[in-house]
C-alpha cells in the first residue's frame, strides 16, 4: 500500500520503515480515539452484524476498508503478541473496525497508525479482564499456537523475529502486567517511539519509558530459551517423534535435557497434566507408557509445520487435530516440551492448516 487512504479516496505518502514484525509502522499520528470511550458491555465482534448509517454509504467506506483489509494481517500480529490468543486477536481486530464505523468513520491520516492505536487500547482492556480468567484456568495456561507466517506477518528472515513469537517468549510475556505488555510490544516489536506510544495510550512519554524499563527488568529475571537454527530444530523434532514411535524410553530420554519439563494445556475440555512434569526419565517413561496404551483405532499421527517460529508437531487422531507439540532446545537437547490440547486453542490453527499452500 503506497499510502494511507482517506474516505474521499485520496492518499498520504507514508514512510515505509521495515520493522521487526516484518512490516514497519508508518510513524504518523492517529486522531483522538473517541471511539473507545463507550463503556457498555460488548458481545464478541465477530458475532455481531452492524448497519452503516444513512450518512455513510458502502462507497464511502470502500477505500479505507480496502486499506484496513490489506493491513489486517499486521493488526493480527500486534493483537496476538499482546494477548497470546489467536481467536481473541481476530475478534479484537474486527472490533477495531466496528468501533471505527460506529464513530462515523472519521477521516484517518494513517490507517496503520490509527488502527494500531485502537487495537492496542482494546488489547489493554482485554488483558485486564484476561488476568482474572487465567488465574481460574484449569492447569497450565499456554499461548494459542499459530503458523509462523501469521505471527510474523511477513517473511521470518531472522532468528530474532522467530524468537519473538515463540511459545517460550509469549509465555514469558505472561509475567508482565497488562500495561507493561502493551507498551513492551509497541516499543520492542513494532518499534514505536515513546511519544507515539504515549499518544496512543493517553500517557506521557516519560511514563511509557518507565513502564517499558520495568517490563524489561521483569522479563530479564525469567528463564529464556533461544530458538535453535531451523535445520537443527527440525532435525531434533523429527528424531524426537521417531523415538516416541519406536516405543523405546531410553531413546527418548537421550534427546532430553536432564531437567527437561513437559507442560500440557488441555484446559477443562481435554486431559492433560495439571502440573509440569520435570526430568528426562519421568517424561520419557510417561510418554512411551501412554502411547503404548493406545488402541489401533486411537493411533496418533504426526506432521511437521512451521509454528510459532520453529518446526512443531501437529498431532492428529482420526484425521482431526488433537494437539500441537512444540519444543524448546538448549545446547542440542530438548529443554521444554509444550503440548497444547485445549480444542478452543486449536481451532484457529486447524483452519489455517486447511488453507496452507
């Protein structure tokens, strides 16, 4: 897109700054967000039908709707990194458009800047309520797995881009408070200045700087895994799956770090370990024993896909996605295995896999 689109069809030339998300921010200011001042309860945006008022026609909205559609993958990456939830990220992006239309479709100088601000405010409100829900979550809470091409919204050309959307790092972001997480993503992932963040969130630049530094300190105190080179990570994943298929616990254990951890997320819908399982011996014996109990009609199949920055195993049972197994690698051994089984967290990925080229 050469420039942001106004309702009258004219464009403004935007600076194209290559950002860490794979697409840069144009750095232009967004108008005041009056559309966020309403306080009444909302139902999910994806389930609502809205009518455009008499003062607006479909033709009036078409230019900016086209620009919004082109940038939707970018807005999704912003919301996903802030929330860790693909399904909620989709709803929040859609909600940003609903709010814009309900506000009378004001003229926008920069589509990217304006809707990034709206999405960020919506994510901030979401995170404030999500913290309560996650405290009540059954078992460990893990981010929803998504294809890397969706999480990065562009070619994942660097290790840093892939690590920024890894399950390890998204889980680490859970240590941050809502405001810290939003400010951190806007600054570190999108590359906005403190002045731009301040205008978008209604704070001072100095205040945003302080929030960002507090977020940095909190993240620095957590354990952080790096993504191994793609070829190495894929090979280790393949070896791990082959070892599981062999039924040899010793063959599985040798691929794991001594203090490796298995973390499962089944929510309240599917069976999964309610607490992390730690130790190569416990993990290998448990997995081999569990797989050995499966009857032929329950046989699991595995396929590799590029998910959250690295090769991951999509586990299918009777052709349906039963879970996703993601690995963290440390010095050539598997340090952590995350297994997401909650069906609510698999729906977005399953749709994406069906449309994968």
